[in-house]
C-alpha cells in the first residue's frame, strides 16, 4: 500500500494537534507581551530584543549582546509591573543572551 503524504497549512496542523495549538498560542502570547512593553524599551535597544518562551508565570526575553542585556535587566521590574496591569500573569522575566549561532 502506497501512502501519499499531502502537506497541510500550519494553521490547520496547529488546530488538529493540541501540542502545536499550545505552542502557537504561547508564541502569539509572547509576541503580544513584547509589543506591550515596546514603548518602555529605549528605541536603540528594540532591534536587539526578541520575544522568548513562556513557562508558567516566567517569560524570557532573548537579547543580542551583554551590554543590552545589562541595561534590560534594570528595566525588568517596570516591564513586569506593566504587563501585570495589562492582565498577564508575569511574575518574573528572564533575560537570555543570544550567541552568534542562535537566531
């Protein structure tokens, strides 16, 4: 028996798989969080920061470079407070420095 594999759109796959649906939801949520705090990030740093994974009430920001990460850590309390006022359960934000091999 020859089985033909047909590709399906990502959205359809996500809707059919609880694991993919959860991953897609978390990705959208992480991006929305970054958009919500964007006005609080100094304009020169915005391009250096990406939304990262969410694990419970902890959210991760991915940052390019040690200097940007250091400055970002000083801003975390205001980010956390701002997100809580917007309804997100963010108790802690982690900063992870991206290495050159990560994208």
